[in-house]
C-alpha cells in the first residue's frame, strides 16, 4: 500500500513538473521575459523617486517633531528637495506626468512656523505636504 | 507507512535536484517553460516533504514503535503534544523539519514574487533547490527518520528535560528563524547571479528577514526561560556553544536589518549587505552543524553522528560559493553615494554594524576555540564565561548607547549643536538615574551601573521620540501606523533595554548562598529565611520524586520545594527547582536542592535572589510586539512597490 502511495506521489510530481511542457508542447516564444534596459532605467528612476520622497517625508516629520531645529532643517531641506525634484523631473521627462505622480504622505496641516531668528541667507519656507497625484506638477528646467 | 515516508523523501530529493539543475539551465539559457517546470518542482518538493512529515507525525502520535525514530524518542506515557515535540527532539526529525520549513518558505517566497521579480526568482529557485538538495540527501542517505524495526512493547521515551511546554515551542521557533534566513540569502544570491543587484531583492525579502530574525530572537528567549525553569542551575544563558549557535546568526541578521536601511536610503553598503546576509545564512547552517555533529560538548547537542562531516562540507561549499559570487559581482555593487558626515544617522548605523559584527565574530571565536586547539594542539581548551562577559560589556554597552543616539540623529549630517540640544533631556534623565542608583547602593557593580544609566538614556530617547512624534501628527496611533518600521523598531529597542536591565539586574545585583541543612535548620539570604521542613520521596507514574520542602519567611511567607525526579523511561534524572516570582518586588527567589538525602535528611541547598530577572521574559513579549508592528503590511507601501516593480506597460 505504501509503495503504491509513493508511486502515486511520484507520478503527481512528475505530472506537475512536466505541466508547462504538456500545456505548451510547442511554444511560440520560449524566452524568459527578462526586463530590458528601458525597464531597468524606469525602475531605477522610480527607486530614486521613492528614496528621495521617503527622505523628504522623514525630514519633514523630524522637523515638525522638533528633532531637527530650523537651522539644520534649512541646511538639509535644500539638497533633499533638489534630489526629489530631479527624480520627479527625470520621470516626467521620460514617461509623462502620470508616472511622476505619487501618494501624499498623510501629514497633518502645517503648524505655524517658528518666528524667524535672524535672517538666513536664503530662507526656505517650510514646504507644504507633498501635492496629491493630480497636482504633482514639477517645475521644468 | 515508513515506506511512504521514505518514498516521499526520495521524491523530494529527486525534485530538488531537478529544480537545481533545470532551474540553473533555464536561467542561463533563458528558457521560460523550463524555468516554470523548475519552479513547479520546488513547489512539489514542499508537497512531498509535507507527506513525509505527516507520516512521521502520525507515527509519533500513534506510538508506532516499528519506526526506530519513534521508539528512540517517545514512549506510551507521553501525551500527544510531547509525542509530537519528539519530531524535533531527535536528529533525523529535526532535519526533516529543516527541509519542510525550507521548501515551504521557499515555495511561498517564490510564489509571491514570481510576477514582480521574475528575473530574480528564476535564479532564486535553483539556489533554494541547492540548499534543499543537501538536506534531502542527508535525510535519504545519511540520517533517515524512517528506519524500521520489529516494534518493541514500549519506546525509550523523551529526555525528561525536553518534556516542558517551552520545548514544544522553542526548537520550531528557532528553525523558523534559522531556515528563514535562507530566503534573503537565496534572493541575494539570485540578484548577484542574474546581475541585477538593485534594491528589489532587499524589498522582496525585507519582511522575510524581519520575521526570521524575530523568530530567532524570540526562540532564544523561550530557550532561555526553559533553561531557567528546567535545567535548574540558576541562570538562563550559559554561553553554551549551541546557545551561541543561535545568537550568532541573530547578531548578523540584526546588523543586516540596520545596514539594509542605509542601502535603501542612500544606495550605500551594497557589498557589506551581501556579506552580512551570507554571514547570517552561513552561521545558521554552521549552528545546525554544531548542534548535529557532536563536535562540541553541549547539553543541547546531539551525540556524535556521521552527518557532521556532511554539514561541514556544505558550510565550506556554500561559503566559497557566496564569497565567489560577491567577488564576481563587485563591479555591480559599487555605492551610489558616500558617507557625508561621521555625525549622521547612516554613520551611527555603521558603528552599530561594526559593533554587532565584532560581537558576533568574538562569539564565533569562542565557539571555534576548542575545535581549533583540538586540531592544532591535540587538546581541547574551552573559553569560559569571563571571556564572553568581557566582550559583551565591551561591545554591548556602546551598542546600547548607540541605540539611544542613532534614532535622534538626522540622515546625511547632523550639527553637533543640534544633537546636544536633542540629547539634553535624555542625558539629564540618565545622569539623574545614575546618581539615584549610586545613592541606593547600585554602585557596587560598575558594569551594572553603566548598563542601567545607558538604559535610562535609551528609554528617555524613545519616550521623547514618541511624545514629539505624537505632537507632530496628532495621535500615537497615526504616528505608529504610518511609520511602522520606524516605531516598530523603537518598540524593539525598548525590548532590548528591558533585556539589558534584566540581565544586568540578575547578574550584577543577584545574591546567592549555599548551605547544608537538616530539618529545622534555616538559611537567610537577601531578606528571605528558608527553613528545611521536611524531606520526602514519592512515586508517581514513570518517576520517583525526591523533594526538600522549605518554609520561607521574611520578605515572603510560603512554601517552596526543590529536588530531583528519577525517571523510569528513559532512566534519566531531572533537577526540579523551586521558584517564587514576586512581580511587586521585581525579583525571583530561586531554590536549588542539590543533594537531597532521604535517609539522613541532609540537604545541600543553593538559594539565589535574582532581581529584575523577569524583565527578560517581559522583553520577549515587547520584542514580539515591536516586530509585529514593523512586519504589519502597509497598503500604501505595497501600492508604491507594485507600481515600481511591475513590468512596464507596453
């Protein structure tokens, strides 16, 4: 009995393993769909976008939470926003505005900014939360 | 039914060999149907291994002693849960569990990622199949759980110390952790083999790594509690080689979980992450080798067996394979950015990584030392507790401190001024805590004092983070649910702090005394007085129980008994300790009656008072909670990933 069950098990396994060949004895195209260079580039740009936006979101949250003071925030936000804008611009240029759209990060309304202490050289206003997808227009160079 | 089990394992071996060869051929020659066929073979391999596992489990439950394995590890007195726990109580069964979990995990991981990561999974299948082939081969040719014999009337029974609820859960938990580390390893290897070393393998395996790490961590705590209540020497971790075998991959995986965030965030440390994921996997197999081979002396290890050399060969081959892959793909693993400042979040993660890996390698050296001395000097020299304790302090205390500093520092670079401002409150809290501890007499142990001060610092930073974050977003629920990885991580940090407090309290501030007592005599320790009331021996089914009964007075009034059980099947002794936990005083009274003489009524007793030891077990629950928060799926993140990873629309 056990031997029979073992043989049945082996037969089922062979059947399932051979299934792709039984379904398609002659395949029109048997090549694996490996992403091409264009798809790799697209994914890379999306990765850059997500990375930059996540960094921006965290910086924003940390600033609102008081973990990063205004002076440090001003120093950090510039390069971070430039990175995010560059990533979105690159996506928009290549794939149009639909691909550059993204979800808003659900931050609450902006609190009143702290009073300006001194006069920083290029005062960067505290940015609004990310625009919703339909408003994601990126300034062109 | 043993024939069915054997046949199922042979089928598993055949399928895994096929998945390895056909999968590699399909990936190299770019053939779609062959790749699907190899993937199906991996799925079927899980199915046939499941059949083998069901056969063994049903034999254990039915007490079918015609299975040699069942007769060796169970007897008729065992209840069903303990009979089932014999599945992993013996060598062959635990290897079958390895293969079952590996093929199950592997099939699920491949099935979930086969569409979004089709170019990676085509390589992941042969890597997983390669690991599966090894385990299936060992089970078929070297250590089969389906050996048969003429059934005896009863079996040998399960080792008494394994007849404990913790032993029902602890080994499978460790296996889920050990084997779980195969998944990130297989995807990392798949990424390197396919030449696509972007971040998709990390994204795909993030939760697998986290789950494996959580299982491994929680499994170790379950094991520690088992040792505390069952082994009965008064401790919970003895730096035993087999205990270290689980700690090492956990440390490597902890380092990986942190450094992978830097890669996701900055595109840095790609080589380092590959090394860490390979290290974590190799250490998990090495741990299994340590446990199975009998190469080291441990209360946990199985007796010397022929599978040790096979495991060693597998560890060597897979290590060479991993290193060769990393060397081959070095040009693809170049960092996209550089570290901008030594005072930044990524820098603290790097320091944390260096400390974790240093601790891991230190423990590895301690484990290897007896083997090295045996090979080169012909005599086995072991490294004792002082070695491990020293390095735990050297690397562990700075790690604890970094756990507080790291989350507060900004990415890219932080200003010293800003950091001082941020750390002002936590530093003030820790100084106050340190002064208070000195005033109450905790200055007797410098490492203990430092550990408590650092712990208060970390707790203060976590509380501050939660308060500030909640203030920023409006509610703690919103804060955590929208930043699960981050705040789940903080909860895990809180668990590590509880663990550190528990370890420091019970080891640095514990009290212990030994005494020889006869009825009526008493011993006092840390405000407790124990009087020996009686010595008695009773016969229960399958064991003779010898107990010394103590009346306890002073800080707690009641009765505690301790002694030993002499089992009939198997004929082994088991030490039984008396423990009284006081949650109000946050301490345990722990009584070990070492030698109970029923004729002379003389008892040699050791009494320990272990402050804060229970925080270690509380830490386990908090750890699980934190891991659960970090693991909980985030619909927003999933949608973003699907957009990113889905093949482009044509």
